[in-house]
C-alpha cells in the first residue's frame, strides 16, 4: 500500500493468538505461543481416540505442585529427628549386655515403626499426587509405584516429567536434595561423636 505521494507504507503483520502450536524447533511436541513470542512450555499432544473426550491440556498456568508432593519431600525429616534424638550408646549397650545380642530398646523399636510409617505414607501420597496431576491435565505422569523403591526416585522422576511438560516443577528435587544432604551430614557427625564412646564401651566389656 502507498500513500498519496506514492511512498510504500508497511502493513502490520498479524500474529496468531495465544495457544499451542507445532514446535518451530521441529520436535514432536507443541510449544506455547503467548501471542507475542514462543515460551519454554512444551506439551506432548495425545492422538484423538474415537468415542473419548479429549483430555484437558496443560498450559503455562497449570499448577505443578500440591500438598502431596511437599509432604513426601518433608516426611524424611521425621526420620531425621528420630535418629538425631536416638541414644546410640543405650542401643549398643543393650546389644552388648543382652544374651541374644538384640538392640531392641523401646527407642529403637519406635524408630523402626516410624520408618515403616514414613514409607507407607510416601507410597500412599505418591498415588494421590499422581491422581492430582492427571486431574490437572497431565497425560501419563510419572507412576506412583516407583515410590515403593525410594521416595527420592518418585520425587526426581515426577519432577523431571513435569518439567519436560510445562517447563517448571523442579523445586521438590532441590528441597529433597537439601534434606538428604542435611541428613547425611547429621548422620556422619552423630556417628563420629559416638565412636569414642563405642571404643570405651568395647574396652570396658572386654576387661570384664
């Protein structure tokens, strides 16, 4: 188009509305166009199935966290507190003085029950967390049964899958890693502090 003097007037280029479009990078996924630029949000499109309602799709505003995943991440703190308050000297002394060599003090038994309770709660919460992701629109999120192996397996797998779908969701990994690091440091410090007492108890037992 030109003006009255014959000068060319550039016309504004219409941009498509915000939505999911084939990834311009050439991957089989779809990428979110916010109406101005491409974002890092990606989505695996599910092929249509006759007679079935199309699933809800995940978008940039889809919630990726929830109470279940955060409880899973924080549950090991209970075991950490139990170990931090455990009297290793009493447990070892019980094992040394008992005829059967059993370390089963009341404190030890309660710690074992707490560990089993944390394990069972982790598996149960992983199941409900996966259901929550499905209801939010995620197709085939990380399976909850991986929690049977270890809570960290589910936390890492779940977070990576969510990150690949919407471009965010790794916060539970960092929180879990921080708790794991703290647990390791505390365990080493507690065992190192216990070694002199252990040596003394062994010498006392041997001199009897």
